[in-house]
């Protein structure tokens, strides 16, 4: 495992993989990050784990009130 990836582990744990992926993409593009990039990143980091789980369940057509949905939601703080 590379040192850069190891250094990102605490950031991934705190803000989630999508936020870190967006952060990497922001700095990988020509011209660097824009104000819109930073605003989009802020939105990603303000979602709770429960909100993210509800969005994921909806994206996969799983009713959050179903036994499966409740089992997934029980895994999130």
C-alpha cells in the first residue's frame, strides 16, 4: 500500500470515500479546484451516514421500512 493511500485513511474514515474521491479529482484536473468544486465537496461532507444510507437504499429500490432496509439502517450511526 502506498504512503499516500495510508495518509488518506483518516480522511476517508472521517469524511467518506466519495468526498476523498472528489478531493483527488479536484486537484487532478487542469487549473485546480474552483469555488463550485469546493461547494460540492462541502455538500458531500455534511451528509450524515444515515442520509447516505437512505440515498443508497433509494438508488437500489429498497424500501427503508422493509426488513432489509431496517437491517442496513441499523448499521449506520
